[in-house]
C-alpha cells in the first residue's frame, strides 16, 4: 500500500526483458498500461494527472497505515519517511509528460 502501480509495471518489464520476450512484448504493448512503461523507458515521464493520482494514493494509504493499522511509533516514522521519499521522487525526479 502506498506505492503507485507504475513502479511494479516497470519492474515487471525489466524482469521480462531478460527472461521472456513474449511476456515483455505483451506487457509493453498492453492497451491498459503499456504506454506508461514505454513513456518511462523513453524518458518522457508521467502525465500530470498520473503524478497527482500517484501522490494522492501515497498520502491516502500511508496516512491510513499510520493512523489505523500500525502501533509502534518507529513503524509510523518509517512508513511516513517511505511515503515522503515516494512523493519527492515522483515530484522531482520523474519528468512530467507534456
């Protein structure tokens, strides 16, 4: 929870490119999410709407975990730091697609 799906799609594509050309091609040409992977690999970044959605999901799910699901304060701090890292990475390191 708290992580956008795009990173898992990119990780899957990275694994498939070395192990199965068939699965890699299916993933990269998928109508639903293939464009996100191609844009990332080509350095085009994420659309602004996707960035806002990803950051919102990080805030919602990390906030939910800190408020409702986790008791020890150390775990709360770690979840918060991981969420902030994701937000900063998406905001400043991933280019916004025009």
